C-alpha cells in the first residue's frame, strides 16, 4: 500500500509535465503579431488575393490545425516568428546572407511598424538596391518617404511599383494618398478609383476617396464612400465620424447624430467624437447638451484646444463673457499657433460690450498673428482684424480691411450683412461692440 503513493506522485508529475509541454507546443497564436520566417509557405485564401501586398507584421486572426489566418492569407505556424523577436531573427539572417534582399525588406517592414521607425528607410533602400525588381520594396519605400514628409518622392516609388505590377492595389492607394498630399485631388481620386476597380472591398481606397470628396465640398459623394467603409467594416469608428461630419455639412443633422452615437458605442474615450456631437447639438439649438459634450471632451483630454474654442463660443453666445474669456485664454495657452483660438480671443477682447473684458491692443496683436498664420486668406480672421483696428482707433485701416472682407465673402448673406454694418460703424469712427459672430470652427 505504501508503494502506491510514490507511483501516483510520479504519474501525476509526468502528466503535469506532458500538459505543460502540450500547452507550450500547441498554444494558440491568435492575437499575436507575427512576421514570416525564411522560406515561409504563404497561401491566399481567395483566388484573387495578392499575397505580395501583405505588409507585415500582421495579427493572427485564426489558428486551425497549425495554419494561421493572417488577413487574406494563411501561413504555417512553424513559418512565423513573433514580431517582438523578429528584429533579432532578421538581423542574424542578414549577417549570414548580406546580399539577400528579402530579410532587409522584412526588417524594414518590422521597423516601419514601430512608433519610431528607425533605420526602416535605410533597410528599404538597401532592399531596393539588392533587388530592384521587387514591387513591394518600391511600395514600402514610397510609404516611408511619404511618412518622412516627401510625397513627391513617394510618387516616383509608387510609379515604379505599378510599373512592375500593374494591378498592385496598395500602390494605387499609396499613390492616391501622395497625390492628396501634393494637392492633386483629381489624380488622387483616379488612383483610389483604380484600386477599387481591382478590389472593391479595399477599405482604405473607399476611405481615402471619401476624404478627398469631403475636402472639396462634394459631401454627397463623401457620404457614399464612407458608407461603403461602414458596410465592409461596421466597426470603423473613423468612418462613422467622417460620415457624420459630411452629413452635418449638408444639414442632415439627425443622421449625423446617429453616426456619432454609433461611433461612441464602440469607444467612449475619444474626445473628438464628443466635440463632433457638440457641434451637431449646437446646430440643433441644444447648447446645454453641446456644453455637456465639450465638458466631457475636456475631461478626456485637457489639451483638446478645439473643445475650449467651441465651449468659449457657446459661452459668448449666451453672454457668459467671463467663462468665454477663460476658455479662449486656455485655448491660446494650449496652442499659440492655433489661429482659430487667437481669432476668437481677439474678437472678444475687441468687441465685448463689457469693458472689463476689452483690451484693444492685446486683441490687435492676436488678430495680426491669426492672419499671419493663415497668410491673410481667412475672411473671418480679416473681419476680426478690422474690428481690432477699430478698437484702437485705427479706423482708416479698419475700413480698408473691412472692404476687403466684403469683397471676399461668398454665399453667406448673414455674414455679408454684418460685415457691411461694421464697415458703416468704422467709417463713422465707431468701434464694434457686438460679440455675436458665428465662428467658423467645423
């Protein structure tokens, strides 16, 4: 009887060891970021999938019979290395075979995914030197050069990638992004559309094209493109946000509000969503709800300058001059280069009917800086500049700028009427003490 217990203990220990070994060798890869090893077997999940367009590292979505699903491809579990171990792996590979372009390209992809993409550009340039016929190397080089602030150089890289592979969807999207950065919207739209011709399910192409449409005032087309993004991936928070902004722009406030509420159902920690909803509430004539949302945005991020600007404008509209002054001052302190904040504070200091909050000379300094930052092209800021000049008694110059404002106003009868009234005041030698102006924070 006494000999049974040692046997049982040995058996239990052996079982535990087997379970540990089994767990270590059969752990699931799901959720891990992985990179491919040398000679990795990668297979497309669909006949049209272009495995060469997959940018690593990638998150494992499924682990089935030791085959891992990563995006639209699958790869054997024995053929991957965790991304946090991959740099050492590729460095050893490069040391062993310095003329092989593949480990250079893969290490460049890995480094490019890090917050500080150190040496990624150097590795990618070397990969191109070693193998100039690999379109993926040119594609990644384009992304890196664009990320380093040179979209014109990126265009050349994408051109080469597309010369080598004419149906490279990612290169069309990358080139579209570069065209957008170069302020060539028609070329950008053409490239995004070409990408969608090859792969209509490509979310970045729909999104990029929607952003271009929005930026150029084609809100209906933007809404359609953002809707495609949502149809393809219903959890894309930024697509709901952008569609809401486009719907707001065309006055479809109820649907815009629905979009922001949907976005907030996925995340309640994004202050920009509360700012966007506050703008909708303001347009709906619900300032209390707008202020509540702006308060929440500031709680989430006390450096969110736009929230202070919007809340200050709401306080100003309700005659809460002290609170408005505090919010505008905070906004300028947070970001002295945010022209909207400078303009709003200048307007209050120049036009407030309560002389406790007026300071014409300080207002003029702020207004000039706001105009300088925007190269004297923003008509709202020029209107404020004229008001600040009048506040310090410079009525001749105030009239000159106000006439310039009136000449530049387009399709805004309310603004035009107010601008003309202010010109009449300045021509009579009177300053403006009416703070009620619609500020252009969108």
